[in-house]
C-alpha cells in the first residue's frame, strides 16, 4: 500500500508531462506509418506488373508496428488524461483527514496509522464528553485515511498495470524500467540548456524530443557551448538527410583527445614571442559509452539518427591556453555522405584545428576519416573504414529498450601531449574491413577520376556535403551503390 509521503509526492500536474510526450510520440509514429505507406504505394505503382511482396513485406510489417504504437499512445493518453481528476479527489480527502487529525490532536503515521500523543488518555483540560467525542473522531479519521491510501494504491496499481501492458510498445517513452507514474521526468524543462536543446531539435525535426535517443540528437544540435573552457564560442554543426531505418536507434562516433592538453604549432607571432609551440586543451578522458555523455566532451562527434534519417556532425571549439591569440576558435567540419539502396551509409569527415597553420591543414594534418555503417536484419549496425591514428575514436549504437552496443573503440596511437604533432596525417583501418563503402558513381568513372591527378577526391566530389541546420533546409544524401 502507498505511504502518505508517496501520495504527497504524486502530483496531478505530472500527467501533463506524460500526455505531452504521448501526443508528440503519437504524431511521430503516425507520420512514420504514413511515410512508409507512401513508399509501399510508390513501389507498387512502379512495379509494372512484377511481384512486389519481397520489396514491401518489411515495409508493411513496420507500418503495422507503428500503427500499433500509435494505438498504444492513444490508450495511455486517455488513461493519463483521466488520472489527475481522480488523484485530486484522493489528495483532497487525505488533506481533510490530516486537518481533522490536527484538530483533535492526533498525528498520522506514514502507513495511515493514528498516533495519539496522550497514549489513549485525555488531553489536559478536556471534558469527559469532549474526550469521548475525540475518541469517536479518532476512529473515524483512522478509517478515512485507511480508505484514502487504499484508493490511492488502487489508482497507482491501475496506472502501473496499464504501463506494463503497453511497455513493450512504449518502452521508448517510459524507458527508465519502472512503471511508477509518480517518477520525475528525466529532463528538467525549466533548465536553459534543455530549452536550447528542445528549440534546436524542434527546428530540424518539427516536434520536441521524446525518447532518449531523441534527446541525444537534441544535445548534438544545441548550438551553444556551456563548458567554461570554451569561452562561450559556439560549436559548428552540419547535418543531412537519408531514408529512415526505424528500429536501429542512434549511432554515435566521438573523436576525442585523451590528454588534458597537447602541444600545437604556434603561428608567426608566437614564434617571434619565443613560443614555437603552444598548448591546446584536450578532453582529458577515456572511452565513455553513456547515452548522456556530454556533447562538448569530444573534438568532433558524428550522430546518425536511423529513426528519422538524420546525420549530424558537431565540431567543438579548439582552446589555445597560451599565446598571443589564446582563447577558443572553431572551424566548420567538412562532411560528405552517400547512402546505398541496401541501407549502407558512408560518411567522410575532415575537421581542422582553426589554430593549426594553414599549410598543415592543407597537407592533411587534420582529424579525418571515411567510415561506412552497414545495417543488419536484427537492428544492429556494423562499422568499417579508416581514420587518422589520432585522436581516440569510439562508436556506440543506442536503441531504446536495448543495451548499448560498442561498434568500435580505437585509442589514440599516443596519449601524450605530443600526440597530434607526430600522428595527424597517418591513417589506420577501424572496425570491420569487410564492409564495402558506398560508391557514389559507377566503378569505371571512379577509377577514371582516381587516376586523374588533376581531379579531386572522387568521393567528396560526387557526394552530398552536409550543411548548417540552423540556416535552412538540410540536403538529402545522394544515392550510390
């Protein structure tokens, strides 16, 4: 049975938070089902009489899945819309019982037991008639609070039973593993940082974040810096679209400097001041698989939202702690991507340190690589490609209702303060070498452009470059093979 403190902590207004989430999620699921239905219609209308079962079977299964989740949202929304009125009446009755107990000089225990400070005796100065009246009222108050707690327990059990019934379909809304309605929301919506994340996410997605993977993307898109070391300099963020692959969650790659600081080459003014090298601040950490890992705790991060078909790359400011232009600066990451019909994504990233001399960046002394993500039938994702041997690189897959999966972890070849100077420009393979990259152009054209010394990189020359989502519509990736 619920205790009085639990009833006190159960606020009717909490239902508004839940109903808001359910409304957003219901809308998202319905939109996903409608989008998939349009794809089925397109396939069938372009089949020219050929069988389409193989091409549409999986899509129709996903449509049914999202339709079921929409219905689940509707049922829970009805429950949580009705709950506040019943809860308010229960809390009013509890307050009345508490008031009567105080009036007759009783106190109530956590389990509703009536506590008499006079141990069954008579308060000083009370007449015999009043003492009898007090005794009768004590029994009435005890019965009343017992019934109040029983009704509160029944209501709580009803809510928990409904959540348990819908849990498999709705675990991305109530993903904390408990059905207790009275738990606080995971994100403080009165927090300025949270509000900024909601605004950035809504601008791109058209609705507020709901699931934990939604919140990861919201943090990635937040165009603000909060760590004092960044001096308020904002990150640079680019994004692009690809066909959604629901059920695969979010894949996140972080590239971070493990040391607290590293040596960087100074510019001409630094050299004249006797500083051939100047310290840049690092991230001072090891691998971190937590879903809520700070978006500012890496030099560069790549987020792939399979649920909605969005790729986001975020480059945080570089911080120069000494020198004539000490402070923080940031450069725009150069990111190109392509998608294949089988769902593979190849992402080419190139992030330069804005304090790095221009010749060094032009010679390839940047954080860069080209990785391919390959989806599996069970909802997991494989990764393969190549990357610079510095800095450290970690990649995880986050799916609501599933444990975090590590796709790769490659520590920097050197964790010392000399790591960038001696290792940027060198590459090594990461992940599964058997995953083929997406080819944006036919093989013959690729070989021709690769052989021509006057041509640029055939991948970046023939793929989609991601752009700043705060400045308008983001591009849709080119389809390769």
